């Protein structure tokens, strides 16, 4: 903080403008990265992307992330492995005295 901000306890216009400019720059970079990623996925995984987009509620971002995180689903030999990886299947853990779910 600059001295006047400490005295008045109000952010200066310059600081707010600087932060706003930095935020705008980051947002532009994120958008450019997302656009590039979408083009790459559409180019290299168009068939898989099309299949995923037929699932009700599945959008381009979720489908893209699934393709990336699962290595185009090559890292899993069946749906059970994928569900376990995603944490959508409860597992019962037992020791001699206690039982629990995770």
C-alpha cells in the first residue's frame, strides 16, 4: 500500500486501475489458452468429443477435461476404474473393529 492508502484506509485510483489492468490481462490470456485448447481437442479428438457431447448436461469444458484427465480414456480399461478414479464409487473399508466408507 502507498502511504495515502494507509492514512485514509482507501485504495488509490492508481492501485485499482493497476489491479484491473492485471486482471484484464490474465483474463485475456486464459481465454486465449482455452481457445487454443479447444482447437487442439477438436482437431485431435473430434470423434470422442462428439460422443461425449451427446451426454445430457455435458458441455465442451467438461468433455475437454475428461479427455485430458483420462488420456482420451486410454488410462482405464473399464468404467469401474474410471468411476473409482473420479471418486464416484463408495468403498467399504473394514478392519477388525471398525467399518467406514470413503
